[in-house]
C-alpha cells in the first residue's frame, strides 16, 4: 500500500513513520515535511509549505492518509495560529487527497473533541472531525487519545506534570484516562489505514492505553 503521512516529525507521527517503513505491506510512505528527515528507500519526503500545499502532485493519490499534525497554542502563538495547524492544514490535506482519489483518512484527534465545546482546544478538534466528515472519504478513522506518552524534545509543562502522575495512577485509573503511549496510537492508526473498513470509526483512548 501507499501511505501519505502528515506530521511525520512529531511524537506520534515519527512512531507511525517507523512502523510504516518496517511494514512489508507498506510499499511507499509520502511524508510532506517542512524540514529534511532521514532518508529511507520506501520514503518520499517532499519539503512543503503547508500554507501553499502543491495541489497537483501525483503523490496525493494513495491508499490512505494518516494525519498526526498538531501544535499547541503556546507554540503557535495564538488561537488563530493553532487553528491553522489543527484545523485548516488537516482539512486542506484531506481535500487534496480526496480530490486525487485517496479513499481513507485516519486522524489523530483528541479525547473530548466536540465542535460544541466551550473549551477552545476540544472545539477545534471537534470541528476538524466534523469538517473531514464532509469530504466524503469512504473510510474515516478518528483516534481520540488522552494524554500522549513518549520522549518529546520540546518542554511542555502540563505533560511534564501530568505524565508521571497518570503513569503512577495508571493501574487504578479507568482505561480511558490512562496515558496513551505514542507507539500505541501509531499502531492503532496504521492498523486502521492498512485494514480499511467502510464508514466512520472512532478509536477511543481506552483502546490505546
Ligand atoms: N500531547 C498530548 O498529550 C495530546 C493529547 C491528545 C491529542 N493530541 C493531538 O495528537 C496530535 C499529535 O500530537 P503529537 O504530540 O505527536 O504532536 P507533535 O509532536 O507536536 O508533532 C506535531 C507535528 O505537526 C507538525 N507541525 C506543527 N506545526 C506545523 C506547521 N505550522 N506546519 C507544518 N507542520 C507543522 C510538526 O512538524 P515540525 O516537526 O516541523 O514542527 C510535527 O510533525 C496533535 O493533533 C495533538 O493535538 C495530543
């Protein structure tokens, strides 16, 4: 199969990339990135500007898209800039891939995603889920992890505090509230892309704990 992976340099995306490159079923991964990444015989990694994605590239035609794009309001600098990365970019990727005939889209969303939420982050996640539904993918898979576990270079205070607490409490917490290791999320998303089922499917956090 041929896979488009956006967000390949992130915590979850890099796990997806590792698994996909190692999977015999995956013949090619196209990972549009904004900085050079380590080459691999199965990897095509065009350097792109997500504000001006190249609409005519033949690589938009694939078997599935996995989207692990995302930022934080702090890193992005404003709610508007956050929304661009977490809503507009996935929508544009979805639009172009669908236009070129790609049948499946697998989104890394978040626990609590809800277009009607009063919490900005949850609302944007809900809006992107909603927006992707409107693009008409025969298969749409939405992974909704809780707090993601894994080694991150960037310092995020909330994660630094919460990851050890939730890890310690893990055994007594309901599965839905436990840490979701990036590798588990990646495995679930890649599995869904490799074995597409028609319609919309939600992967809840308890299945990635
Ligand atoms: N952190 C959590 O606990 C948590 C919980 C639930 C859901 N989520 C969601 O899960 C998803 C993946 O999270 P993650 O922690 O793996 O993310 P991450 O490590 O921050 O990686 C984000 C990816 O998006 C790319 N990206 C960010 N801004 C961009 C821009 N302006 N233009 C192009 N690419 C851009 C990054 O590329 P560069 O490497 O070039 O920056 C990177 O590949 C996100 O949507 C996040 O909201 C996170």
